[in-house]
C-alpha cells in the first residue's frame, strides 16, 4: 500500500523516531509522563502544535490545521495503522 502522509511536512524523521522511542519505552511509568516527554520533544524541534485531547493509547495535536494522533504505546501504533485501512 502506498500512503501519502502529511506528517513529514511538519515532523522531521529524527523527531518521529524519538516519539516512537518514547511510545515504546516500558520504563516510563504512565501515559501522562509519555505525553510530557513527547511535548518536550515537539518543543525542542520547534513544532508549532496545539494539544487537542488524549485518549487511552494516543494523544491528538493540531498542526497547521491538521490533526495528528501520536501513539503512546503499541496499541496506539496499531490504532494508527488500522485507521489507514
């Protein structure tokens, strides 16, 4: 499946890799801490975002009029892929 994604326009690959590492880090005790770390990473990369809401497995942010759902764990990663189908 060939998927065109807007995410690369706004989030550099290095930041995507860092967000993925945070999502999969089993040593981070809870999703609130993961969200804090993810937002700190977005801030370091100077991504202009606004938090919309968080759920069980993902946090939604608004970037330049687009909503992006950032996975916070393996289930969130599966949810993101499932939405592409």
